[in-house]
C-alpha cells in the first residue's frame, strides 16, 4: 500500500466514521484542535486502524503524532 492509498483510507474513515469535515483534513491539521478528535474518537480510531490496516495502535507510539500528516506517517511506517 502506497502513501496515497494510506491517505485516502485515513481521510475516508475520518469523514465517514468520525464525521470530520473534509476541509478540516489537510497535512498540518492538528488532530485535536483542527479536527476535533477527542479521547472517545481515539478509541474508535484504534478499532478502525486495526480493521483497515491490520495492526493495533499503541498509545506510547502515538506520542508526538499530533497532525494528519504525522498520523499517516505513523501508519505508513507500521505497515512497511
């Protein structure tokens, strides 16, 4: 899976499952401040990522992952 496919899948679940407005999803968008993702949404994200990408997110690995681009980087690095 290449970077474009990862970004497309992430954008799709952010819009369709977390109901985030598409205009709020851009590379430097902050997950919390710009997209409004809270701790309850993060629980959903863990399940969605496991279903779509086949791995479990570990909270300690998410330190510093605070933007859409960094989140996509994280996923890309985990599935390589």
